[in-house]
C-alpha cells in the first residue's frame, strides 16, 4: 500500500473510495502504519473534507475488528457507551 499516494490524493482534493478507506483503516488498526503517517493522512482528510464513502469504508473496518459486548437487559439501563 502506497500510503504517500493516498495522502497526496487527499491533499490534491480527490476523494477515496469506500474500499480504499476500509483498507487504510485496517492498516491503521493493525499497527502497520507509523503514527506520523496516520497523522498526515487524517490531517489531509480533514482539510479536504470527509465523504460518506470514506467514512463508511473506515467504519466497516472498525466494526470488523471490534468486539461485541453482550449485556443483560437489566444492565442496559445503567450502561454507558464511552467509545
């Protein structure tokens, strides 16, 4: 994955596809990307403005690696989602 190419595209104002957003987020969550590269990408994305496809792809990646927490009905009344 050519991280700098994705950052360059975002800096030039071009959008990513949902699949590209997914792949980028999977790499970030897997720890395959240095934090300064992550910062560059996120700053470029913010400067350009996120699209719904980019967000959807990234969210799909987050959901794939998330762990569901099952709670009993009585517990749900007092549970707070802090994430």
